[in-house]
């Protein structure tokens, strides 16, 4: 440990510390990936069968008005120039106006994103809290009922369409048993009772000290978040198990046991300590997956997040909103990927 | 007498297949296939998945013969009938159509989508991956950069955007899923290519004057197939669920087509009072994806023992 520390210091005196160099490298690849992502989104917008000019000037416009609008939109320019304009607009946070809400798409996205974030964050937290121990125990007790249970849980998770099990959950827990709140984030009579600070109702109601709203919000979020948590649990426990099996085979584990360390110290401190690094990547990926998976979950639960924003926009051919939403989800996805890469480099002494 | 003869014959067949010293290439190949099959058969979960899929295939094949009703025949007097043994086995939907018959016909759509995607996506990936891996240099950099960009995109959202651009429908849904599903295959194919491109036998073929195209198609592709097949079987459940998700959102197969996802969507508004309308197609999706997952797990254990041990 001490030697790595000193060599690190030496390196950083000579030039940039290696992890910073890594960042500048990653920054470059982020840039390319993001431009590529925007280009694909842009192309999708281009092949759209909807004529953007007609939606502005209307069906009965004269040819001259049409041509003027056509020019104003820059559609007479080469496609790369158009793409450049698109990039410039996006860089300014300008995704155009939504046809549905008649507001700038950017403002809409800012409004709906916290709802999705709230859902995915709670889902990931539950998934991590239950998934990691399940994976560890499944690896340690390989072949026992715990292992089979973990495998079963994962298999069911991979095979069940989330929009279906969400409906069934609503039917059973809301319709039949009445244990939870129904679709939406709050009961209708509680909406807008607490001031909107973060856009996440659980936090906002706590900030306002309104426990009624908080409890109601919990009763609404528990099913959708629980479902997302199940999917993340399935994935995280599976990956934890295979990482742990890899570590438990290593010689240092035998050494630790020979030294007379307790079994729990060997497993939870030594083995899990080394699994931590790749697990960070897995958790970030599953978090990103939940943000994406929220598209269907939100539709089922009428959750006013980015997923249901995109689908509503899709069904009413509101292309600006669809593209804006796609870009934002894509960017978050890329950022999480990169973030997990950086964390990996930061935590793993070999990568430094 | 004839029975004894038969067992003897099958015994010799078995011996012929299990021999340690095959006398022809064909025997060696069949023998390894047979051993794989034996290993696969020993895995009860994989066999379970396999049998469900065989049954599904038969159901799809003989749909007109098995289905008790016409899947499209509406009968408003009989709408939203609960499942019962003497009327509709799985109940009827909001237009009085038999849900069981619709599920049976819907299996054709599901299989159609799955096989089309499972055929096209790995092929696209194979083309791109082997070209990048074998040619290397800037071709590799560009192709892999493109792959990374597609990989960075959230799949369902990209598929949604594609379908909305191309217009709703089964073929466009297939196309959208393929467009979002190929990158992992390209990565696998590239990794395989990199590991074999400097092998001695490739060098030997090269010295004989074979072109890059010939080397890739004749000598690299066949070796990439098995890892692609494993991956695609594991992905099939995901393909079914994505396709059903598109159908559910109204972007896949269009009504009155009995696509399972669209059926869930149409049962959604009746879920609280008429649970069976949305539940039955969901169960069908679940069973079929589970079968594909079990089959994929089993195939991985058999074809790729190194990873299966984990």
C-alpha cells in the first residue's frame, strides 16, 4: 500500500496524475459518443414522415409561405449544416416547443425528470440493499436452497414483462386489497399541497414537514419502485454472485482462512472488499437501466416522469418532445456509464 | 426378435457415436453433437424450456386446428365473459373474442418477431464485428465507435424513437429491435475474430492466396457462430419482452392482430373488473420468455462449459 502511494506521488509531480489523464481521455470519448448520439437522434427526426414545415404553417398555407418557412427552418441547407444547427440549439438547451403542452420541451423535461429520478433512485436503493447480500449468500452457500432461490428470483425477473406485472400488482394491491395508493404520485386531493422545491415529492413533503403527504406519496411509490427494485435486485444479485465466486477461488482467501480469520471477516471484508469495484459498475448500469425501464412502468402507473412524457408525445406525434426526451435519457445513460468508469478507475488501485 | 435387433442396432449406433477414435470427419462431428445433446438432456431445467418451446412451435404451426374459436370473430353478446370450462376456456375480451384462440394465433406473431430478430441482429453484428476485428486499423476504430454509440443508447427508448419515425407495425418493430440489438453481437464477433486472426491456420490460408473476404466468410465466421448462438438464445426472452412492450404501447402489431403485448394493452382498462383479459396474454409472454431463458442457460452450460461453471 505504502509503495503504491509513493510512486503515485512521484508520478503526479512529474506530470498530471494518471487518473486526471484518464479523465481527459474519457472526456474525448464522451464527446464523440454524445455527438454520435445526437446525430442518431437527429437522423431519426429527419426520416420522420411528418413534415415539420406543414406543422408550422398549416395545411392551407400558400406555396410562398411554405417556402419561406422551409428556408427559415434551414431545410434547404445540406444535412450536415442542419445537424450543426441542431447541435447549437441543443447546446443552448433548446429542443423546440412541445405541440402537446405548448411549452419549451426543455422546461417540460426539467419538470418531469425529478419524478423519474425519484422512482429509479428508490428502486436502486432497495435493489442494492437486498441484492448484494442475496448474491453474497448465494455464492457462499453455492448449491443450497439460497442459491436456487437467488437463481429463481433472477430468472423470474428476466422473464416477466414489467408492464404486465405492474398491472397485476395494481389489480391485487390497489384494486382488491386496497393496501396502496393507485396510479399517480399522490391522491388527487393532496396534489400541490407542498411547495415544489426538488420536484421529488418524498423530499419536498419532508422539507415542508407534511407527514400526511409523505405517507400518501410512499403508498403511491411503493409498488412501482418495488417493481423496479425487483429487476435491479435480480441483476445485482446475479452479478454479485458470479463476482464473489471468482474471488472465493483466489489464494488470498485461503491465506486469510489459514491465518484464522473468522469466516464472516473473510467473506464480508476480504472477498466483498474486492468485489466492490466491479459492483459499482453493475449498480450504475442497473440504475441507468431503471431510468430507461421507467418508460413502461410510468405508463402503467400514470407516473408523470420522463418515460410517460416520451410515450404520450410519441402517440400524438409530438416529435420535438420525443427527440428531446430521447436525447436526455441517452445523455443520462452515457453519463452514468462514464461515471461508473471513473469510479472504477478511482477505486481500483491497479487502474491508477 | 425384432425388438432385440433394434436394441442391438441402437446400441451400435450409440457406440458408433460415442467412440474415442472416429474414423471420419462426419462421425466426429455427429459424435460431438450427440455428446452435447446428452449433456443438454441431463439438464432438467433446460429440457423443460426446450419442451415448452417445441409445444409452442407446434401450437403456432397447427393454430387453425387447435383454436376452439375464430380469433377475429366478434360477438358482443358474449363480451368480457370470465374463464370457464363450458364457454371460453380463458374468457373473452371486450369485443367478445375468445382469448385462448387469440393467444394461439398470437404465438405465430411472437415466433415470427423472435426468429426474424434472432436471425438479423446477429448477422448484422457478425458482419460488423468480423470486419472490424480482421481488418483492424481505422476500420476497426470507426466501426467500434459506432457500436459504442449504439450501445450507449437506451435500447427501448431508441426502439421507440425508431418505430415512431418508421411508423407502427410488426416489420418496423422488428427493424427497430434489430437496430438496437446488434451491438453486443458485433462485440462478441470482434473478440472472437481477434483471438483467431493470427492463428497459424489463418496464416496458412493467407499464404495460399485467399482474399480477406474469403478468410472472413469461410474461416472466421464459422468459428464465431457458437458464441453468437448462445448469446442470441439468452437474448430471445428480452426480444419477446421488448416486442410485447412495443405492442403494448401501440407501436408494434396493430389491432385486430392478436399480438400478446397489444392484447395486454387492450385489457388494461378492464383490469379491475375483468382481470383475465390482461392477465392471460401476460402469462403467455412470461411462460415463453421463461422457456427461452431456461433453454439459453442450458445451452450455455453445454456449449460453453467454461462460463457455465460460474
